[in-house]
C-alpha cells in the first residue's frame, strides 16, 4: 500500500462507461474525476490521468460474492486490471481491487437525496460510484 498522502485513482469499471475519482490530499476529499467510454481508447485516457495527476495507486472496484464464483463481469474486471498492470509495470503504481458492493446504488441514492434530475443522475452515477469506492478504501486504511 502506498502512503495515504499520495494521489489515488479509483475506477468503477463498467462495460460501457468507466467512472473515475481521485483523492485531494490537501483537502482530504474524494472527488469525482471523469467518465471514460469503455472502448479501445480507455487505457490511453487512464494513462493520461495517471501522468497529469501524478497517481501513485489505483483502486478498482470489484463486486464481492458470497462464494468464490467468478462471473463474466468479474472476469472482465480481472482482465481489465491485468491489462492495466501490464501497461503500468514500469511506473511503480500499485493496483488493487476493493469491494464495490452497492457503490452504484449508493451513488444513485446520494444524487437523489440532492434532488438531482434523472438525466444528470444517469450521467454522473459512475463517477460518484468511483468516489464512494475511494472513500470506503481510504476509510479502511485508517
């Protein structure tokens, strides 16, 4: 695990959209960052974020299961992590999984509590989910 005073990128992996969030080490906050279309350019965009934001660790949301069953969705996330690890192997960036159970549902509920319109809710839910993953990850390290 990296120093908690270094920047961390959280990823909420989706088959269409990848939500991202980063921590602001000065304000001790987790902030939604951007949404990335899950296509052939996704790794290019992630590498840009890593460089621009001086990311030292990446946390990828991974749905926890009651048994050791690996679903198709689990395998997609594992493959994504493996590809990302290969691309970043010379950058000394730790990449790990963290339980994302209910993060997307929680993001929808959070936005609804602030009376966010349904269209904006759909647009921002993946970034908010990534923020929740990052908040929970950081809380688990304290």
